[in-house]
């Protein structure tokens, strides 16, 4: 097995990366366009629906897509035998850092005056607002992610002083990780708290008196599930070992969390006398069943079964967990909220292009980091003739 040192020119453009990069540049063009014409001309937002795709997806969905960081860090540092997850954790925390930075960049273009983004942190804000807590938690968690990832750069350096500093950081890193876990549990649940203000005006299929904890638990399940997807793609693309055994240990935890959440949601429906709505002839019912069957029932069945001991089963189950989380947040943020407010909203082409392109950009940036800092990937059993060059897209 071989490893290589950091090299700034090792990132290679392949056809797949070229497509993702083109989408990323298109999103950048939309961002510039939005700055010149404003939100009114570039989005479908209106007085009845002030939160659109850029807020619901680019913040409320993108943040839990970065949950790999705090979930895998907890497993790495605070569970027996956690050192076995070292390289899984390395990829988890770099992915989390990319997603959180991406969310911050997207949010800067979503608010009315982008350069006022730091105002709540610097000049104070509404102490009773969940957004105030979310802003502080995310800002502090980005600092934690910096310290979790800086060792990847230090490991590639030859300086003895750098290695001594890195060794000292490793001694206190569990403290940073623990702080990051605390921050994550706070802001993931607070994203659900944002919708509690609507109370029972939300559609009964998605109303939950503890929706903040539903959001927290589904983010943890997604942190585990998305890790399976990332590892599946990374192992195929870079010819690294797919850790079937380690990921199979995590699968029942993700499925178990989803089982509890599903039972809890159904229990609330039953206690409120709304189970009959599950069979009502309306669009909301179809969306609810699609979310539950694909995002809960299917991954629970896969990740509790023998399929979790195969790469295909783990990747499929993890992908369905992730899609279920996305469906929940889109249904709450659009289907339930728009019904409660009587709002009308259709995202514009620039909104869609910005969201798709920014998401594509996160994948491009991930490939740049793992190819520039090989210590993220770790030792590989097979070294391609062209270092880190893709075998196909």
C-alpha cells in the first residue's frame, strides 16, 4: 500500500467533473445576476411565501447533509474501538466542512443584503429567535471543523515544528469534537423549531409537537446513511477499500432511529385522531406516502436485513435514508407551510439552477480536497497508473 504527499496540481478534470464544474459556474453566474437584479426579479418569492427553494433546500436541507461530521466524530472519539473509523471520519469531517461552508455561501445570496450576514453575530440579534442560535452554532461549528481538518494539511508537511503542533492539537482535539457535537445537536433541532411557530396550522400529516427532535434524529440517521453513500462513491472512484464491516455496524443504528421516528410520527397522528388522513384523496397524502415508503420503510427494511453486509445494500439504504430526510424537510417547508399560510410559490429557473449548481460544486470541492490531500483517503490497496485519476464517470 502506498501514500503520496500533498500536491496542489494533482486534481484532474474528467468528463464527469467537467459537467459538475459547469453547473457550479452557472450557479456563480446566477449569484452575480441576483446581486444586480435583486430577489424579486431572480426568485419566485412573494409576501405570502418569503422562504423559497434557497432557504428550504440550501439551508434547512443542506445543513443535515453535513451531519456526517458530528455523527462520525462522535463514533471515532467516544465509542469503543472508534479508532477503526479514523479514515471514515476524515472523509466525514471534510464533507461536513464543505457542506457548511456551502450553506453559508448560499445563505449570503439568499438574504436581502448579503454583506449583513454577520450582523447578528457582531451586533447582536433577537435572543428569542431560533435563527440567532442557529447562526452562532453554525459559526462556532465551522471553527471546530477547521481544527478537525487542519491535521490533514499538517500530516503532509515535512516541518518538525508543524508535526509537534499537530501532535499537541491531537491531545485536545476530543474537547473540540465534544463541543462540536453539542453545537450540532443544538442547531439541527433548532432548524425544526423554526416551524413550530405555525403549530397546528401545519398540515396534520407533518405536524408534530416535538418536530425539533424529529429533525435532530433524522439528521443523525442521515449522517450515518450519507456516509454509506460517500464511501460507496469514493471507493469506486478512487479504488479505496469499501469498509463493509464497519458500515454494516452502523446500519442498524440508522434504521433504528428511523423506526423510532416513524412510530413517533404515527403515534401523534393517532392521538390527534388523524389516521384517516392517511387515506384521504389529496396530493398531500400521496406526498406523505412517498416520503414514508421510500424514506423510512424501504431503508429500514434494507439496513436491518442481510443486505447491509453488501456494498449495494449499504449504499442503497443510505441513499434512501438521505432522500427521506430531504423529502421530510421539503414537505414541511413547502407542502405543510404553504397550506398553512395559503401561499403560492413556484421556484424560478435561476433558483433551481443556483441550487443544483451549488450542490454540484460541493462534489467538485470534495474531489479537490481528497486528491490534493491524500491523507484524507488513506492508504489504497490499488495505486492507479495516473495518481487519483478516475477510472470512469
